[in-house]
C-alpha cells in the first residue's frame, strides 16, 4: 500500500510539473508583426493576428511632422478584423516556414526598409525571425501584406481625424486611398468599413469623397 501511495504521489507531482508546459503549448494561435523605422511616422507599430481574422493594431507616432501635415501622423490602439481568408493565407505561410523558425534576413546590401519581426505562438510551438529585406519570397510577401494592412488602418484613422478637423482634406486622402488599394499598398479595406460608411452617408462632405467611399466599400474584403 505504501509503495502504491508513493507511486501515485510521484505521478501526481509529475502531472503538476508538466501542466504549465502543456497549457503554454495549447494556447490560441497568434502571429505578431513588429515594424520599426525611425525615418517614418509612425515609427513603430505592432499588428496581432489570430486565425479567425481578429486582432489588434497599435502604432506610435514617433517624431511627427509639424504644421499642416501633423494631422496625418496619428497613433492608433484598436482591435481589428480582417478577412478569415487573409488570415488563413498568413498562417499557411507561417506553417510552411516552420512557424518562422528560420533565418529570413538576406544580409544583402539593400536600402533600409524598416525592421520586420514576424513571431508565432500557439499549439505548434513558437518561432520568430527578423529582417530588413528577406531572402525568402514568401516571408517577404507576408511582411508586405502586413505593411499594407497597417497602411489601411492608419489611413482609416487619418480619415476619422480629417472628418472632425479638416473635411476638405478628405478629398486628397480618399483619392490616395483608392490609388493605394488599386496598386496593393493598402489591403483589407474592410478593416476600416465603419469610417467609410460614415463618409459615404455624410451629406456634409464632398460628393466625390462619398463616391470614393462607396467605391472602396464595394471592394472591401469580406
């Protein structure tokens, strides 16, 4: 009986010791990209993404310009929602590349484009890699996609500020956003659906601003 109690006690202690590790590995899957470039404003942002397309975006203004352009330098801290298809492509790429457990910096002599750190944590483990210019095309495309989504979110915040403080500025800003969406610099337009719907339905903004907002909404990701 004593031996049986000792064995049971040891087994229980083993389960307790292993429990934190098992819990850490069975947590929700998350990919986080951390971008920094002191020459830009915002100079730093992070975007967290889950497989269902939900996430969070946070940016820091850094050294914002002064004068008329100051409104364009915004800080953002908000939950976001992108399409599940977009999130699926990102997580599929992460899976193919061992959850970013690989060297992704090319070390080529190229212009500084900003540091991108891609990190995964979830049931499959964890991994991360950091690069300025990636030697792997797929990793580079993931970074570019995140940057394009960040651009959309920043544009959405700028539109909100312009609607409050400079309605005339909405003309050039919406024109830029249409161009950026068409050439891929801005992706996942559906992430800023709320401000676009407000613009589309606001009789106090220019007619062409409302039309551009409707154009963007018609092509927003689902």
